[in-house]
């Protein structure tokens, strides 16, 4: 999709300035700022014509176009013909030139570019200001993970089931601007609890997690660091009620209790008292049990903290991320097996019904202009 606008030149003539969606995306990376980073990291030292900006545009095109090889990147940019000048590059790179640049130019340039753009987006609230619904000033975070499936034929190192492969993305999200504070990619077999020990959360912050992070050692570490957590306890946790408080009569809070875990492991590793609340979920007509180490907030505030995470769980795994009858502390969260979708003999024709949609087909050859007449399919 191209957006066009007419502008007047100095001689009084008019010309069409093309601003593609790709060009609009590149405007978030100012050229002067990019040039300063290139000079700082000496990324173009001994370069002969192929600059870092062309490399950056090519690799960004690779991500947006889902290109799988250098040939697809270079040929895809070559098909743009005269539109490349609006991206700030003169011509499409060669495969050997791009490969050499990716191998020898410093990755620290693009790492600092990422954090520079991320800091600017946070300062300008580019994703929109978050409507604050809490009165406290604590930093509110969400920690979760999702498994990215990979083809075992192409990525045999990613095997974690007999016929499945994948990696796991662990995301720490900030609720102030809904941008990730930290993203860590691990093998799919990596435990969520072990990875959570690597995150250094600021004291006084509140982190909302699901059942997959129920671990007494992790809870103790957060308590000693002055970090508050809100989670859902496992069904098999054994506890005794120390104190019970009367919930507000007009709220959806069913109970508000201070408990102490009584299992043998809890008595050895976790002797802290916790707060347990039961909330009625009107949308799904069920009870939700919450566990926290914050005793100062009201029960309604604790419920809203987890609800805020629950309302944005699609950032991580979608509406089926936390099944009721599934152990979440293992390798991954997955839906129930399906004989058609999960088997190697699954036939796509029985899963997606074909549809005939009339539309134009334009013949294009690499390095040549498109055909003058479109070919119509019916």
C-alpha cells in the first residue's frame, strides 16, 4: 500500500513523493541518530560502498517479508525497482556483500540502536498512554512465557518432544506502557521457575504470574528482595488459616484470609505467612483463588492487579494459556491432542475449506518491470 502526496519543487513544478508503509516504519530510526551510532562503533571502517543503513534496511525487510534466505532478501528488494530510493538506499545488495557484512560488522551497533529506539518509544508513549486504574505508585510487572513451535526437520537442535520442536520466550512486561522490560529466549525444555530466578526485579515492584511460577524458593527470594507477587496457587497446596477478614459486602470478594502452608516442604523452605483471597469471576461464572505477599492493599486491589494481567494475557499466550486441569510447571503449556492436527498424516484439505476468490495475478520477473496487463483467476 502506497501513500502519495503532491509537493511543489523550487522551480514550481510538482512531483509525486512516495511514502510506503516500509518508509513510514523507517522514519522511527532517524538517519542522524543512526549515523552517530555507526561512527561510535566504527561499523563502516574499511567499507567500500555498502553502508550499514543498506544492511539495516535489508535485514528489516527480511523480518517483515518473512524471507528465509539471502536470495529472497536481495531478489525481493530488487523487485522494488525505483522505490528503493525512498528507503534511503540506491540499489539492492548482492548476496555475497550482505553475507559478508552480517558476518563481520559489529552486532553492538544494532543492539544499541534497539535500546535507543525502545527508550524513545517509552518516553513518547508511542503505543498510547496507559489509563491508570490503580492508586499505588509501585511498578506493576507481568512475567510469563510462551513456546514457539519450530520444524524439527529444519531445527533438529530444538527437539523437546518426540515429534515436536521449539524454543521458549520468557517476557517481563511493564504495565506502564505495555512494552517488554526483558525478553529471554531459551530451549523449550527450560523451566519457567529457573529462568525467573535470573530476573532482578526492583524492590517495591509487584509482579503478576500464573501457576507455572509456584515455587517456595522463588517466593522466598522475592520476599527477601522486597518484591511483591500476585499469583494463583496450585490446587494441591496444603495450608492452615491463621486469620480471616470480612470481605466488602458489595464487592466480588468471597473470602480474604491469611494462611500458613503446612506441607513438609513448606515447613522446611517457606515459613512465611501468605494472603489468600477468593474472587468471583462474573464473566466465566467461577471462583478464582489468588495468593500474594502484600498485606497492605485491599482485597479488591489485589484482584484488579491480577485482572489487569489477565486482560492482557494475549500478549503472551492467548485465552487458553492457563488450563484448569493441567500441570504448568513442566516443559510447556499445550492444548489437548487432536487426531488430525497433531499427527504427521494430518491432511490440510479436511481442516481448511478451500474458497474461490476472484483476483488479479500480475506476472513479475526479477529485474524486469511488471506485465502491463494483469491475469485474472476465477
